[in-house]
C-alpha cells in the first residue's frame, strides 16, 4: 500500500465533525458537532450533508463558516475551502 493511501485510510477511519461559528454581538464563537464525547460522523459525504442542513437551518440564527473537519485532529478536510457554507 502506498503511504498516501494509508494516510487516507487513517483519516477516513477517524470519522468527521462539522465545524461552525456563531455570530453573537459582533463576536464569532467557534463550535463543532458531534461533541468530543460522542461518536463521529462515519463518512465525509454524510458530514457534508449534515453541514448543509445545519447551515440552512442556522443561517437566520447567525451560523456562519460551516465546514467539515477530521474527527481525530480537528483539521479541515482538503475540500473545505471550496465547499464552506455561509462563508463570512
């Protein structure tokens, strides 16, 4: 197996989370779901589906900069810039 393939497998295995920011009185507060004590989302595409639904529902409530991160190290997935929702 190539090293790059192995790294992708490890990232896929760790699951995914949805990162977002909420506007609150001129301040952006970062948060994510699922919480650290909950199971991560199994696939990247499923995480993007949750992100899209959450972004649509939260748009009027000040939810911005919604994107998918890796569940283990909290780094954005490679496509996050192109797919970021409610960019602020």
